[in-house]
């Protein structure tokens, strides 16, 4: 089972004005082939179908704990997209075309379908598909695939970072570059333990370390590139049999932290009357509040 916390991985700047075309690009990091929905579902289905959990527990614990973190990454990219559409329309009579900015947006679905919030799709509007899930049942093959998936995700994040200078987008990407690099290293170490093959010699791919990105540097300085979380107070502790030693990129000690990071508040999205969202006005709120309080 999963335990949910009403917190987000990191704090994001809530911009006065977003950038809808940056939001369209960031969609690739959510619902593209190498997006966070793919990393989440790949690891989740591998953990659900994992065989010989008791005999191979450190490997199961690794995939299962990273699965839990990926839920938070999906939430973080979603929230970034929501914030990047902020302040791009105006309330008004329907005849004044309050959504006119949507005509020039790269992804008009953000205006038509979701009231300026994220979609489960890529940067071109194509819906995410379960065809992106790889779950072969072979431990080494799945670990190698996960390493490749993290490398592909890192590459796409770097490219989107270079496409937009919006601070909200870059904050999110900087954090995920660090955490994605950590996961790539974790899978490389797992492959090495299982086979003796040292994939760590390939890192970083592309050949540019995270410190070159202004928005990633502070997370490396916090040591988040050296940490894996169990995402449980009682389980998945055997990842310390894989995640141990030192980080080959910086020589610092690798650490397993039991539980989850503290996180940050999730931004509360304002109402958008021009989108009829949430569609609850002041009178409705008072009526609903009265109804909720009746049986207390």
C-alpha cells in the first residue's frame, strides 16, 4: 500500500505570470516516453511482478522504494505545468474572448480540456501509454532498462532546461536532474552487484555533471545526490546492501535515510471563473459549508 502526504518534494516559486509554451515543453517530462509517468509505471509494475522477493530482497527494496519517490516526481512536474499556465487568461464576459491567449499556445488542450492544468501526455499532446512500460520479469534486464530509462529522462530534462529560462520550470528540472542522476547510479550499482559489470563508468550521460546547471547546484550542495530514501518507516531497508560506499562522481559517502524527506507545501490553485473552475462561487461555498456542518 502507499501512504500519501499532502506535501510536495520541493518548494516551487509561484509566478505572477507563467509561460504556456514552456508548459507545453515540460509536458514531455511528464507524459513522454522518458517522462516521470514512465519511470513511475515501469518501476511500479516491476515491483508488483517481482519474483523471489525474499531471496532478492535488496533489489526488490530498491525498485519498490524508488517507485514511491516517482509518485512525488509525477506530482512535482504536474504542479510545475499548472503554475506555468498561471496568469495567462483573464476573467470576463465570454464575448470578450478571455481565453484568447490559448490560440497562440503550443498546447491548446491546456485551455480546452483541463482549465490550464497538466495533461497525462507529452509535449505534442499525445497521451501517455502503457506501451512505455517495460517489465520483462528478468531482474538483470529490468535493471539495465531502468538505468537506460533514467539516462533518457536526464537527457530530456537537460534539453528542456535549455529551452526555457522560466524560474519555476528550471527549479523543478534542477531538482530532478539531481534525483534522476541518483537513481541512475543506484541502478548501475545494482547491475554491478548482480553481474559484475560496472555501468558507473558510463556516468554521467550526457557527459555533463549536474553542477553545471545553476538550478541543480544547490541540491547537490545539500547532498541529495548521495541519498536514497526508504519511503517507509518499517520496510525497504535492505537498499543499504546496494546503496553503499561512495559516490563515484564526488567521492562522498552514500546514505540511506529511513522514511521520506520533509517536502514543501503544495500551491493552492486560484479559481478561474473564465474556465468555470472550480465552478463554486461564494454563495455555493456558504451553502456547502452549512451542509457540511449540519451533522457535526
